[in-house]
């Protein structure tokens, strides 16, 4: 059978070879003691294998303290472990339980992080993956040769459906490509989901009839599965093109059920991501994370942004963008959503570091708080990206584009 290989960054006071064997055993056919049913034939077919160990360094302090481990020297290493696909088949929850289950609790480790996953082509081909992806989202928004420019409705929660629709009207008239609900809003006391969809889509459809361009609005359908299915149908009936899901809150199974319908582009929001990755020796790294959600079928996924307002480094963001754009076996890619404290100023460094326009470039305050208004905020982002791709420096673009120049005055010191 085909094998799936996971790459881990580990820290252990034991010899890395011994710790890796414990991991492989615990996450397949073994346990802390030999059991009668674990025959040689069973182990040959179902046991995980340690494929390689690359020792990195030793440290004198554990990255994650443990009352049971205080041995003074801790070895850090990169370990590759593989499993037969027979163990879990095409069941993503069981696959994740295998790759990220009890191994984090093993006392042999004072640090462990899943860095990447290598899937055989035949395994990936079983999943349909993103139905729209980059090209589909470009077609739906009629945007080619530049990033999709998007924003988030702010305030995050508290606006009525009518107030939200008014904001979409302004943004749509300014040429926005994408607008989304904040992850904090799905159906609130003063903004019931169905009423918000009706109000917003009335505006979106009228603008589409007038201009020929249909704004993609990502309504947050996150909730119980039946509720999500009902909300999905509400969007379709209203003529919408996109639904948003809070991936870590909803989970793989519910997200895949929604993605499998295939009628709407799915905007995957990774809120809660920090608790899964912020520690350098705990959790999961983005290259592995985004592969799982690509198999699930999301079309867009957040990657943070250059010079963002959060903790993540620019190098990490660049790696995340590159991971999204790297084709998996079936050839599909997922659209990276650049967000977090973005405005036009970061477009220049983003372009310099990535050399790609296959992005959904999101600015909340960077559009809504523009000193000349939201319409000027949209124009400023479009101008910034044109300037960056045309090879201009930020200072040169300021002298050419007035809306961008005002955004530099407003946000440049931040």
C-alpha cells in the first residue's frame, strides 16, 4: 500500500532514535507494553516506520517543562515517520488522529511539532479538493492579473443588516472584489443571518446588473452542521457565491460536508491558529495544516500578512503563501488570504518577497479607516499593487497616486 509520511520537529531527553520508535509504536500498532495480538505479520502491515532522523542540536533547558523529565540535556531532531494508508483509508479525522493524536502527550518528548505531510499522488487524487481554487475565484470576481482586493465588515459585530448593506454599496461602487463577515458574526441579535443575506445580496445583485461585476461576499455560516447546510442554501437562493467557515471551530468533517456540495467558494478562516502553532516546538506548522484543509476542499485560506499586527514573522508568512501555491498531486492550489493589519504599504514588500499576484489581499481598517473614505481605501490598495508590480518604490507611488498617498499619511507611521 501507499505510505503517508509526516515530518516532525522533536525535542527529547532520550536518544532521538528511541523516542521516534515510541512515537511510531504509540501511533500505530503498539502501546507501552507488548500485547499478544501484535504479531510480526500485523506489525509488518500496520506498524508505523521511522524513515529518517536528522539530529539538529542539544539544549540544556526543556522547551516544554515536564515534571517527569528533568535530565539536563535535550536533543532536538527532525524525524520522518510513515504509515500505510491502510491504517486510516480516506478518513480524514482518523488520519489526523494518527498524525496528531496522543503523540503530543508522550512523556518522551519535551517538544513536538508536525512540520509537513507527504501524500502519495493516488491518495490526493481520491479527494476532489477545492472546487474553485485560484482560477475559480478569479472567474467569479472577474479579476485577472492582480490580487483580489477585499475587506472585512467593521465594526466586527453590532451593525444591522441595513447598515452592512450600505457599507457593501459603498465598497461595491468603489470596485471592491471581496467582502466578508467577521468571524465573530454569524447570526446576532440585531443581524439575523437570513436578513443580512437578503439585504447584502440585494445590493450585490443590483450592482452586478449595473456594472457587470459581482462582488464576492463571504457570509459566515459557521455553526451546527444542519444549520450550516440551511445557511448555505440561503446564500445560493439569494445569488451569492461564497460562504465562510471558521475551520478550527467547525472541524474537518463538517467543513468537508459543506465543501462537497460544490456550489459556493469556501473561504477558510483559521481563527484559533495561534494556539496550534505559536510555540516553536508544539502543534502544527502551516505547510502541513494547509494540506489537510486542501484535501477537505476549501478554496481560500488565511496566511496572515507581511508586517502584520500579530506575532508571526514575515519569513513565516512567505513560507505559508508559497505552501498554498505549491500544487498537490491533483494540480489544485488554494488561494492565500493575506490579512492582519494590512494596507497598501505592505504590497511592495509582499510583491518583492513572493512575486505573485495570486492572492486575496484583505484590509479591514486599511480600507474602512482611509481618511478619504472607504472608496478611496479600495482605490489606494489597487494603486499600491499596481505600483508594486510595475516596479515602483513606495515613495514613487506616493507621487503618482493621491489615494495611496493619503493612506501613507494615515497608516505609514504604524
